[in-house]
C-alpha cells in the first residue's frame, strides 16, 4: 500500500469533511422542503393536502368533545 504525504493526507481529510458537509446540507434541505413537496405531489392528484387534512382532523376532534 502506498503511503500518503502529510499534505496529501490533509487534503484527503479536507475533501472528506467537505463531502460530509455537502451531504448534511443536502439532507437538511430535503427535510425542510419535504412537507411542501408532499403537498405538491398530493395536490397533483386532486386529493386533500396534508395541511388541510390536519386541520380537518383537529376540527372533527373539537366537534366530538
């Protein structure tokens, strides 16, 4: 196996850290827009959107009590 010089080893570590940061930012972006994306998808089928569904469920619970 070849040994890396300290400079190459440091560059490799920086590249790995940058890749981890990109992955974390991408996952956060996906999670942040997940509800909106789900509403868009369900809206295309003409169904009730998730926010409306939650509102209807809470109204039904209030009327039952």
